[in-house]
C-alpha cells in the first residue's frame, strides 16, 4: 500500500442522461435526495434556504444526512458554474470537484476529492472511507437516472453495508 496516493483520488462513471439533469442531481435538494442523501438542505451565499428545486451556487452552504448514518456533513459550495462543474468542501476542508462532460449520449461524471490529510485516521476515514462511499453513490447515481432503481439500503437491513 506504499504506492497508494493518500491525499487525493478520482472516480469516473458514465451516465446516460442529459448534462443539465446530472448537474441538478448534485445541486438541488429534490434531486440529490433521489440518489445520495436521506435529507439535504442548501442555502445561498446570504444564508437563505433554497427551495427544493433550486440549485445551489458558489458561496452557498449545505447540510447533508444519509440513511442509517447518524453523522451529518456540513460544508461550503466553493464553485458552481450552473452547467458542468461543482466544487464543495467535504470531510472537513477537503475539496471535492465534480466535473461533467457530455460524450455522445452519456455524461461522464468525474469526481476528485483532494487535500486529504495523511495522518492514519484520515487515510482510513477519508481516503479509504470516502473513496468507498463515492464509488457506491456514483453507481447509484447511474442506476437511479438510467433505470430508476435506488440501490440504497434505506431501512438498515444490512449492518455495515456499503452505503452506511
């Protein structure tokens, strides 16, 4: 494991959907709750709560909760161009970049989490833990938007499941 790059990782997946749909899947409450979260709250740069179908922009904030997971994640939206790029803080101050590229009928979603601290707890909890989590949720994004099947275990049937 000495050759594993601990301070960042990138995951990619192709999703057959319009790019505008996938951008909203990351930036508005009603869409991000379809594939990723049990509950999401977004606010604009002035602290005003956004409507469920309103996309968050740069300077905004979020509060996220997952099924079967007690912790909440709070962070800031660092960049949001309204079409194909979003950057937000996650797991503390680690930036996550989501870049969307239309290739034929597919949107390639490229997620990079960077500036991960390299102490042992961060290597395990952020580098390995977030990598596993993002990998599952990118597959769920594809599943939900291509076929409608949500792969999350919302009832907590399996303890220590991939999405918990």
